[in-house]
C-alpha cells in the first residue's frame, strides 16, 4: 500500500507548501505591523431600517448632512469631517432631526415620526431606524 511518488514531484509539493506557508507568514506580519486605529475609525456606511414609503436614498442624504458620511472619521467621542470637528453625540442628534425631515419623493409629506441613529465605534457603520406614521401627517389638496 505504499504510494510511489517520484522525487521531482515530491520536491515540487514541498516547494509549494513552503511558498504557501511563507505567504501566510508575510500576511500575518503585514497585518501586525499595520498602523493601529490611532487615525480613527472611518464611517463605512449607512444602513436604513423601517422605511416603507420614504426612499432609502432620501434618508441617507439627510443623515449625511449631519457629518455621518464616507470620509468622516470617529476619534473616540469626536467626529472629524473634512470641514469641522463635532461631538459624536451632537452629530447623532442632528442626524435624527434631519432624518425626520425626509419627505416622500415628489411631495412635501414628512411621515417619519421617530428616528434612532446608532454608530458602531469599532466598525464605523451607522444604523438608522425610522418609524413612519401616516396618521399624524396633515395632507392638503392644493390642486384646483
């Protein structure tokens, strides 16, 4: 039951194993020597939940006006944008206020009554949860 392997095949297999092992080692060393998060955590994206009528793009645009957008960086409790530095809590509060002003596309109806904005300081993901309530919206017909 001995498997016969030629000597040159064995040498090729050993070289392939060594190359794979060296590649893994170089990857780990490169990761270990990479700069820490002293530069801050960049905002990596905005996730919108709970919307039915108001478009995701409209809500995202409103939240991005507060500074929570790609290119901004979180340093502890400070949000650094390209133009200013602001407290992260202030940016979250501003994002909540601006998200409530998001309208149904093509109208001036603002059905969002409650917004919860959460920022993960480790990954930079912004999660926006909205509640739409059309019973509180006053609709007027302006057509003649």
